[in-house]
């Protein structure tokens, strides 16, 4: 709240800086005798950026670090006997201090020491807030005045603004890239911790998945089996079923949209099809669990087959429907990208529409279609919600789509839901599964991108 | 090529030829074309003679391509396009309901302004038409057709050692001759060429012109061109279009030396300065 208000103030200051920069540039023209290097507004932007950006940066840094600084100060002010507590107990105390400071209920009644710490905390936090205001406003004013003093008709404001904008864009891209790298690294490190406890070969080739481990030493229970093969096969089974649904339907509807549909039908049907892609997957999950799974079971019963109430088939079918728009809209794009002149050539030789599509359009579009299928497949591998709801959690090793199966993503979700200790193999196995999934999807996406790039070159 | 061969369509059904031979291969009477509300061709009457080269000339947008595309009904692919009037091929109404467009296009082939070989091998490009019309079944028959067509298009010597290379890898002029080979592989009776040389350099153009001259003994050829010298060099008859009307059609020599209409005169001399 406080910070938002400060940000608003900074924004206003920048706007003031803009006006001042512009006015001072115009003013220094000496009534038109001196030519400005840039349009007046660039001088305004120059001052505004110098006023707003450094201040913003400082405020962000301050907000990110002040909590940590305040906490360290509070802890260092605590009596020695509390500071001597083990790390987890100490963090409990700190949490209590925060809770009391925020007016919430704490886990233990406040001892005088804690009460004193709360006062220090409130004190310091208040100081940190004031300091943030002070630092932010000072930086803004300083930037504003400094930049304004630079404004002169000969200053290349336009080029400088361009430079600043370039820098801002670079920073944003770096943030995005670093985040990705950070996520991948944390995945790798946590997975590495898992592989210390469980050999990689057991994980990758083991046939039993049963991650329950004894929590207390005296507990009767399995020591946990982390063979991920049932999860991999379940994932593949469901993804394959979904592709069997999505590829034919998606591809044919793409062909229809691109080459058969009259313009009017296309303009209505294509957005409708794309709405499918906008339905939240959890809604598909309802549909799978409440409609498709019972239907599959009853249909199976009529045919004399025994179908689990949550079957891989049901999940695959629903997922296939979800993926249709991926296949169809990507394929539609590549089919449309096949030049009209190819079609004309074929029609001109007396080919019918379907011959033209089969022999000219689809072969020419094949690489792009392959890429769209691969992307759809990797999407299917990563899907969670539908499987949770329609296929269940039973890690059976089976190729029979009528049985209950489960997937990698579902187990990642199941492993991390609820209270978890972050050092048991059970929890860490989620990272190992995530790493495998990430590696496979990444490989598939790279493959698809390569194919698409090659295909682009063909027509340019 | 004798009369029975030229009138045999791809399915093998012989079209009865009224004797004596009609003066015209393609006859248009009062042909009008609309694109939506735009009246693109206004009451065109023309007779296109068999085994001759007829050139269509005229300023851009006057309807040359439009008329050309009427003859093999390529305009059918444009939703807004409406063709009325009487247009006959060998006395048969092209726009009759009973006409099979697929067979019509096998009889009336087309070469486009920009060479558009399929992204397939040279061999596959030429064999495409024969394949879809079932003109051959055995590989050896296809090889025969491909060689004959490529020879007919004057390309055989240049590509005979690399028939499996992609057609898109040829030079522009070679690609255009490949497209001509592809068109003649289905043994059409009429070949329509829409500015076939506009993307070619003078040497490749000379090649194609030579080819057109050689082809006219077997085929009836209609060529759209913006190049007056080209029209004068390759055609026997020339038709001048202006703003959607056919202004005049006559022997090429006459059009270029002594046109009847002053618009024709203006267009031709304007080009030469
Ligand atoms: N698909 C179309 N939809 C609407 N109008 C069209 C279409 N194709 C052509 N036209 C119009 O019909 C008229 C004749 O066009 P056409 O392409 O036949 O001209 P052209 O004589 O071949 O010209 P150019 O020498 O430039 O190729 C033009 O006014 C053009 O704008
Ligand atoms: Mg044209």
C-alpha cells in the first residue's frame, strides 16, 4: 500500500520532469534562433526517465532487501538464549514476532523478550519505510535536477532516450532469461539431491512406483520404491491416445478450414474452434471425470470388457479433445502458408481439390504439420488436471488403456501437495520427475522448432 | 498430330468432330465477367484459331488474364467471379453444366506468370498430370512421357542427369520450361500462357519464345504479354484488350502495321515511343 503510493508519487514526479525538460528545451531555443537537436518531447522523456528509473530501481531493491535487514537486526537484538536455539525453533520465534507485530495470533504467548523484539521490529520496519520514501524521493529529485541541467539545444536527447529504452528492454529480457535459468538450476540441484538417495538407474528403469517412506524410524512401512517406469508408460499411453484423437480431427478440420470452407463459414468456425483452446483444463477435467469416464466404463461393460472407473482411455480422449485446437490452428497456418500458386498449378493440370490437397498441399506443409503434432504431443505430456480428474493416481504398469494409469505430472502434483519435508526422497522425487519431463518436452520443442525453421527456408 | 489425337480427351472418350474442321478452336460470343460488382470483361467476341499462336495485349487491368482464365475455368476458384455468355471449345459449351472441369483443364493447360514448380523432383513435376489422369501405369511409361515432355519443352538435355533433383532448384527460365513440360505432359489441345516470360531474362525469354514457336504445330497457344516485340515475334494473331473490351483482333502483322482502331494504334506506338 505504502509502496504503491510511493510509486504513484514517483510517476507524478516523472510527469513533472517531462514537462520541465520539454519546457526548458523550448526555453533555451532563444525564441527559435538556436535549433534543437531533437523534438522537444525527447528532452521531456530524457528528464522523466532519469527522474523515474533510478528511483524505481532503488525502491525495488530496498523493498526486496529491507525485510531481510530488519529481520537480521531483530534477531541480533534477541537475548542470547533465544539466539542459541536451533534454526527451526528460531525461525518459529521470528514468525511469532512478525505475527504479533502484524496483529495476528502467535503460536506461543509473548514472553517479555519476544515482546521487546516485537517493539524493535515495529520500530525498524517503520524506519525502513521512511527510509524508502526518503531514498526514493531523493533519487527522483536528484535525477530530475541533474538531467534538467544537462538539457541544452545541442544535446542529442533523441539518441539518449533511445539508449535508455534499449537498456530497459535488455534488463527485462535478462530478467526473463535469468528466471528460466534459475528454475532449471533449482530443478537440477533438487533432482541431484534425490539421485544421491536413490540411484538414477533405479529411478529410470524401476518398475514399481510407491513413494511412501517411513516418516518415523519405528514406523512400519515400506522403504519406498521409486521406479518411474509406470509413470512414464502411463504418460505415454495417455498422450498417445490423445494424439490418436487430436491429430486426425485437428488435421482434417485444418484442411477443411483452409481449402474447403467458404469464407463465411471459416470466419465463424475458426474462432469457435479456437475457443476450445481457451477452456480451462480443469473444466475438461470435470467433463472427463463426470461424463467421459462413466461413458467409457458403461460402453466397456456393454461390450463385456472390464473398465476401471478412471481409465487411461477416458483421460486420453478428453485430452485429445483439448489438444485439437493446437493441432488444427498450427496446421491451418502452415497449410495456408503453402502458396496459392502451388494450388493453381495443380488445379490447372486438372487435379481435383482433394487430389491437390493430398498430393501438393499436404506434402508441402508436412514439415510444419509434423512440428505442430510434436508441439501438441509435448503439450499432452505436460497436462495434469485432466489426468488427475479422469485417470486417477494408480501407478499401474500396463499398456491396456482400460486400466487406471497415471502420469508424471499427476505425481509431481500429488507429491508436493500438503505438508512436506524438503529432504525426504519422496518430495525430492518430484524434482527428478520434473527434470525428466522438462528434458523430454524441451527436446520435443527444439525438434519442432528446427523442423519449422527448415520449412520456412523452403519458401523464402 | 492428327485430328483424332487432338480431339481425344484424357479419359479416352473421343469428341465427335464436325466436318469440316471448325475455323476456331475456342469461340467466345458475348462473354461477360463480373468480380462481384466489378464488370471486368464486357461482351467479348473472339475466335481463337487452331494450331496458331494468339497473343493478348493491352494495358494492365484490361482483363487479359481474366479472359484467359475463363477458357479453362480457373476463375471457378474465385468465389466472387461470375462468367456469362457463350464460350466454346471445339463447339462444346465450356460453361455447360455437364462439362467436367477436371477434363476441361486436361484439354486446356495453363502456364502461369511466375514459374510454379511443385516442391518435388523434376520427374515428379512432369509426371504429376499423367498420374492424376491415369495416362500411364508403369514406371517405363511415365519415363517415356517425362522424356517426351521435357524434350518438347527444350529442357531434356539440361536435366536428363538430375531428374530426381527438386524442380525448385532450377533457374527461373528452366523452371518456366519445366512448367511448360508439365503442362504438355497431359497432351492438352490448348495451352494458355499468362505472361510466361515476365520473370525471365532475355536469353531465357528467347528460349521460351523459340519453344512456343515449335509447339504451335501440335497445340493451340494463347499467350498474354506486355512485350510488343514478343507478341510480334511469336504470334500469328493478336488481340488488343482495353478497359474490359476486346478492341480488335487480327493478323499480328496487320495489328502492328495497320491497326483499325486508334486505341490500338495509341497503345502500340506509345510503347515504342
Ligand atoms: N480476383 C479478383 N477479384 C476482383 N477483381 C479482380 C480479380 N482479378 C482481377 N480483378 C479485376 O479485373 C480486372 C481485370 O484484371 P486482369 O487480371 O484480367 O487484368 P490483366 O489484363 O491481366 O492485367 P495485367 O496485365 O496487370 O496482368 C482488373 O480491374 C482487376 O482489378
Ligand atoms: Mg494478368
